[in-house]
């Protein structure tokens, strides 16, 4: 039955039937694939991840790698060792995100910063900046400035 396919029980269905206008039509008498699509959209279980062109993975990694000053050879070695691939184009989006986090940590190490501190800061600030409407590259630039300012403050406090 359609409900079992999407993880709904008939009791849940009975509660929902009258609460949404699009769920009050006669299609409820004979549920089918169309109804399943309506339900999935309504309850938010339809995949919303856009299909990403693999070339955009390459471009994304190249832009960020260049911004962070990470050598292409280091990225290639990481891809082969950690993901067993030759190119970012072969990765899923979440794996590209992981690669970017690795590159951020490499950049921070060159700045003399601790791995966990940098990663926590990155995960806290960069998505928030992107949510404000900045591009990923601009968000990274702002975050990098923030990290460098914090490092300078720590250095001046330890010297003074």
C-alpha cells in the first residue's frame, strides 16, 4: 500500500486527511503513485538535493584550493589516499565538502592554528555566512580574515 511505502500508518493518514486542501480530493479513495508524490512533497521526504555537474566539483575545489594556497598535488594525493579517486569530479557533494574541510585545516596549520579549533570555527561560521547570501568563496574569505585577526590578537596578547 502507498502508506507503507512512505512510512505512514493508516491512523496517521486519518488524522491528516482533513488538514490540507490538496489532500481532500477524491484521489484519497484510490491512492496511487500521484498521491504518494503529493504526500512525499508534503511531508518533506522527496530528495531536494540538486544534481550537480561533476565539472562544477572540479571548479569548486580549484577555486577554494587556490584561495587557501593549497597545492594541486596535495589535493590529488588526498583524493587518492582518502577517497580512492583521481578527481573531485568523481566525488559526491558531501565528499567534496569533506575535501574542503581538509583543505581548510591544511591552511590553518600553516597559520599555526590547532586542527579542532579551526574546524569548529569553520563549521560554525562559514555555513552561517553562506546563509546570509554570500557565495562560498566570499564566505571563506571573510572567515579567513576572522581567523587571521584572532591569531594576531592571540599573538599580541602573548607578546604584550
